[in-house]
C-alpha cells in the first residue's frame, strides 16, 4: 500500500464506489513505452519500487 497519509480526490463519480475499499486495493502501476523512447508511468507505487524499476531500465 501507499503511504497512510495519502488522500484521494475523486474528480468524477466514476470510482467513488471504491472510496471505502481503497485500503484493500493493492498498488498498481501502468508502464507504457512510447515509439520515441519515452517511458510513461501512471499509478501508485512505493518510491523504492519505482527507483528499482527505473534503475533496471538504464
């Protein structure tokens, strides 16, 4: 899980039904490699996990 001090702001009603279950949902990370070589990352992850991921890309 992410840090306990994180707060979520629902900008739409699409995921509001998950509000009371967020603590049960494990962190997920989406990584996309663009044709021009960019690495696009979206989601939640611990800093150590992100550093390890990017360290292995170099």
